C-alpha cells in the first residue's frame, strides 16, 4: 500500500523537490517518513485545491479552458461554494437549451419558434458579457470597501450604511411588486419614456449617454407597430411571430441595461469634480433608472401579450402570452440585480473621496 501511494504521489513529490531546489532533501528520508509526508502533502493539496485554483495565472486558465470548456464555470462554482451568480445561471440555462435543441429529432416538424428563447437572445445582444464584467467589478469594489471601512472615521460610514439600506429597501419593494398582478396591455408612449430615460441618465452626472437605452425603446416600439398592425396590413403576422418579437424586445432591453450599468459603474470609480453630483443623488438616480427600465419591460410585455391574444385564442397562443409575462418578470429581476451590483462601486467612490479630504 505504501509503494502504491508513493507511486501515485511521485509527480507531486517531483514538483515539491523542483520548487525547493534541494535535490538531496528526499534522500535523507526513509521510506516510512516519505510515505507519511506524502500522505500529509496529499491532504494539503486536496484541502487547498481552491486556493491553488485562485493563484493560477491567466494563461494557465486559458489552456485548461481549451481542454475543458466547462472549467471556468466549475471553478467559479467551487469558489462560490455552489452558489452560482446570475451570469453563470443564465449561461448554463443557455447551454442546456442549446443541447436540448440539438437532441431534437430533425424529422420532427418545427414551427421555428422553438429556436427562440430569452437566454439565447440575451447572449446575442451581449448581455451576458456585460453582466459578467459587472459582477467581477462589483466583487472587486466590495472587497476594497471592506478594507477601506477600517481606515476611515465611523462618522464617514453613515452614508455608506444609508446607501445599503436604501438599495435593500428598493430591492424588497421590487420583489413585492413582482408578486402582484400582471400588467395589462395598453398604450405605450415611446417618446415620453425616452425623454424620461434621458432626464434620469443626466442626473447621474457621468460621462455616459442614454443612447443605447433609448435605441431599444424605439426598436421595441417599431416591433410593436408591426405586430399591432390592422387587419388590412397584418397578413403573415402570427402569434408566434409576435411572441418572438416581444421576446427580442425584452432580451434587448435587459442586455442594454447590463451594458449601461457596467459602463456607469466603471465611470463612478474615476476621479470626480468636487462639485459633481452627490453620492446620495447619484444613488437615487440609479434606482429611478432601474425602476423606469422595469416599467418599460412590463408595459411592452403586456402589449405584446395583448397582440398575441387578439391574433389567436388557441392554447399555444395562451402559452406564448403567459411566457412573455414570465420572461418580463425575469428580465426585471435581472435589471434589478444589475442595479444592486453598482452599489459597491458607489460606496468605494464615496470612501475614496472621503479619505482624500
């Protein structure tokens, strides 16, 4: 048994010997001591595997990822103690969906709509990329805030705690609203919403524009106009087409929101002018923006669903309509999560300014 353990662990032994640079070190051990030491070393490697992964260089990770496409995902899951973040959940859902579609019998008739799903569209519009980047930035800021707390006077921490409480309060309010009734389909005023988004973004006091956010509002309105055509011009418009267009609008809005929050969080960390927007006003502007984006998502989902019901009363159409409401609720949740991820950046920026004075 000892010989077997020695044989299995010899590569690790070689690594340790190479790292120490002492070629005569192992020769001083007898076989019993070597076996005992290797067993102890093996235990340390198992328990310290997580730390070893954390210290791997970027090039090493890239090589491992090439051989095992799931490595990065598994590594993240290990680090977080089997508590995956939102981007990981969405990416895995996308992969599972693609795998399921790949296993569908090609001889089976398909309507085309089966190949359209939210996570795929969200990824197509670069939502996952920006969400992952925002999550990484948020974790880095959170770690820095924890360190900075010990270096400032307790009186300086009051606004930091106030920000946390305000964001938590808004999150709780949003979750309670999600449990309410679905929004009825009705008129949507794209220009009014665009003006409101521009006004809120202006209140942030950052070098970021609302261009992409207003673009998705206009494109949603354009899709809606096509789907909500009159009987004379609605030839070829089906419930499935309306569902796909509605789903695209939801995914595009959510993805544009991820990009905006990601870029805004990066800009927050840049040095600000002394007379720039206060941290409290900026926090409120972010929360208002999040709320307005969710209103846009919910209202358009309601109108697209109403179009589906007007075109088709079959069970399949009802399923599409219900699915739109479900994805709208999910989209709002993703936008709210992204807004929450901005909080550590806001806190770090405030503490950095406070420590400079």
